[in-house]
C-alpha cells in the first residue's frame, strides 16, 4: 500500500478534473454572485471554482513611526502578554491574585517597551512608518467542470451582466 503525498487530499478538493473557464471578473463579489446565482438555479456548484489571478501585493501606509508610538505599541503588547501570564500564574499561585496579576502586567509593560524600542533602534531609521499589507488578485475567474460547462453557460445567460461582453 502506498502512502499518499502530503497535501494530496487538499489538492484533490481544490481541483477540477477538466476545468473550463465560464467567466472572468474584476472583483470577487461578482464572481461570488455568479456562483450564488448558479446555486439558486440548482446547478451542481461543487463543479465550480473561483480562482484569483494576477496577484499583487498592496501595502497601505498607516502612519509615521516615532519612538513614542513604538514605545506605546510595545507597552500595549506587553500589557496584554503580562495580563495573560498573570492570570495563568494566579491559577497556580497561593498568594494574592491581584498582586500577581498587577506585577506581571507591570513587568510585561516594561519588557514590551524595552524590546520595542530596541527593535526600533536596530532599524536605524530605514523603515520609519507603519503599514498593513495584503496579497490581492486583480482578476477572478470562475471555472466549471467540462461536463457541466454548457449547462452553466446557459443558466448564466439568464443573469443580466453576468457574462462579460465579448465585444468590449
């Protein structure tokens, strides 16, 4: 008996045997609306797949980093970690619960500020801003299994604006 390759089960769930393109959209909501419409028409949607293509990374700058903002972020992070550790210690400790929690919160804040400022100092101003980033697709293609592609196209023709204009 042979062992399946790692991830073979998940790959089989994320694959169609002979996929055909049904439509391509500029946003996920429209692709999702297409599959939802097909589902409402009792189409076997387990034969569908939405694939995001043309991936790009988008980074949104949220603000300038200063030592004060870095210290405040480190303090908040340390506060939550100290609170977590303090609550755990209070379950197993025999002393005053509030004293245990308060002391671990204060130590967490102190260490959070120290480590955040140390990390900020190491960058030497090379990245003086905060940001959030995400990988997004610029196009979304709805694929269907070849054996139901004709049925899907016929159903989708009933949804106004669902099929892209081939003359555009």
